[in-house]
C-alpha cells in the first residue's frame, strides 16, 4: 500500500467522523473550517474561546458541528464525549500554548499539556472506533541547544521553560501509550506532530508578534519588541494543518507504517527575525513606531529553533508551500479585511481555496 499524497488525503475525509479537542483555538478553528469544507462530520470538545475576538466565534460555525464545551482535564466527560461519537479520526489540539504565560500559570500549563494529553490518550485507548489519532505538540519539545541545523524526530526532548517541558512530557507520555497500547491495536495509527511559530489570520493570543502588532495598530500605539533579533522558522497556519491531514489520512490507510513522531516546518532558508516580521506587518497595515524594550530577562525564550522535516518530505511527500513572504502577505491581508469589517467566514474560505486549490 502506497503513500497518499495531500490531494488524495483531503478526499478521504468526506463523510468521515472527526473528533477535535481544542477546536475553538487558533489552529483548531482553521482545522474545523477546512474539514467542514471537505465534507467531514465534526465533534469538537474545548473550552470557550479564551480571546475576544476569536476566529472560531467570527466564523459562526458552532451550529455546523457537534460542539461540546468541556475541560480537557475532566477525563470522564472527555471519554464519554469520544465514545458517544465513535469517530474515525481524532486530532488533539487542546493546550495552553504560550511560552510566557507558562511562567505565570505554570500549574495550569502542566495540567493542560501533560494531564490533558494523558486524558486524551486514555480516552482514545478506550474508544475502539478510532482508526487515526494525531496528537499535536510543538517544536518546543526538543532540548534546544540553539544550534544552526534543524532538530530531527529522534533528537533529545527537554525544555528550559515550563511550556517547553510540558510538551516534552506530552511526547514521552504519547510514546508510552503508543508502545504499550496503540501498537497492539491492529487498526489504529497514532502519531505526534511537531510544529511551531505559526502565523495567519485569526490569531488573537497575547505575547505573539503579529496579534500584538494588530492590537498596537488598532490602538495607534508603538509596537514594543522584547527580542527583536530572535529568529524563528515562520510558517502560515495552513502549512502544518496540511501536514496534519496528510499524516492522519496515511495513518488511517496504513496505520503501522506512519505511527510515530513527525516534524512540519518551513525551509531553514525562510527564517526571519522578530523585528523583520513586525516591520513587514506594520508596513502593510499601519504606520506605527516600533520600539525595542529587551529589559525583561526573567522569562527565558529561545533565540533560535529550527526543524528538520526530511522525514515528512521523504515519507509523506509533504513540504511547506508558501515562502515566508507569502505567509506574511496572506496574514496581513486577512487582518486588513477584518479591520475593514469584511465577512470573516468568506475571507477565511477564500484563503483556504488560495492554498488548497481545487481540493476544495
């Protein structure tokens, strides 16, 4: 049995039952909208959106899915929701996803990212209908020595900050479940997906460069940068989502060949500094001042982190489609239309079509 390419992977979801944790978040809302467009039947389990505005609320798709408001740390509720639905696919995205917030709300971060992941793994283990399970973690799961080459899936896990360590723990717990339980189930494929520094329209999180730029532009205030020279492998949110779906489809069709851990990231040539990104967004959307304030050294954040995605390229035929310039252009366009009060669902669907083309 061969590998499904992205085009064939997307076709597989029509009529399938998909369970998503964290569907109200930034990535989760885009994944939900795309799967709806592909003809999937969706049940989402998540807390209410934590930002106002939120992409999920702006899309107005709550009535199009089986929407459950729930806490990932409520195991009984999570398990019952999953078993009642009997899905074919499960995507686990629910998390506390911010590095700096993990310093202020460390136990919340650990509970959400470690215990919440363990709860999801156990619930999947108890649900016999699941054929494909993708657990989204983060590129921050690697023990970051800030070397210039990309981390591979078999490199050491670790984490200086609470967020990074929580994601490394989630990976270890996944590995335990995969080896102890999932690999013994003939029809279940399970994998983790590692990506980071995702940009795109609809992100309103605090302490993220582009949402912070948008808030500064709307308030006509200076944009303050903490770490202007830090570099990141920026990629549009559609890139990892396309990887998640391609991986999930191949897990469904050939579970044991694709189980494991996978990186999804841009080319290392697409690395930009934080200041580069802020300047491009400000130039396109608002003429505000950029101010450097690197006085807060108490909360460590990495300066350099890159992924080696050879495994995804060779095994799945996946690679990032848009250059960083295109990712920034599409992100700026989304927020520009949002600020002009253009219909967000139409804007979002139009951008999905720009990326996925005739598949939609």
